[in-house]
C-alpha cells in the first residue's frame, strides 16, 4: 500500500488543531504501517517556495515550515515507539532524481538496513 503522508500528516495537522498525540493516535492506530519516508528541506527554502504560490493549504496558512518540521519530527519519534519503519531523506541540495534514488535504496533494505536479496 502506498499512501501520501496519512498517519504522520494526521499527527501534525491535528496537533495544529490542538489535539495531543495520544488522542490523535487513538483515531489512527489501526492503520497498518509499512514504511514512511520524511522528506526534509531547509525551512527557509520551503518558505520561499510557499511565498511564490498563489494559494496555500490550511496547514500552510496556520503553521510555518519550522513548526511543521518540528511537528513531523515529533510524529516520527512517536511512531518510532509504535515500531513503524521510518526514514528521513535529507533533500537539501538534491534534485528529484537524487531524492528518488535515496528512497529506492532504502526500499531495497530490510528493517535492519540489510540488503534484500
């Protein structure tokens, strides 16, 4: 199954709405984890990209890139306690092809970081 940020985004968006992580988790705990990738970029770069947009999402209007990064890091720490397989991809200075290559490399490893044969 491939999803676009479902549980981690839920932990971030609902935290911005004032809910605490245990409550948010109670609504999401039955989603089966596979692997989650967190794509991280410099918050100033993200702020520049957002400033160039004509419209923003609710998250982009309520939060800011630094706050979002911190909330995603908290979500990652929380989900780590729930045995989710997670990886951070540092996107700074990388083009999309390099980011995808990093993800593919991680998909080719098991939970212990060993190559899958």
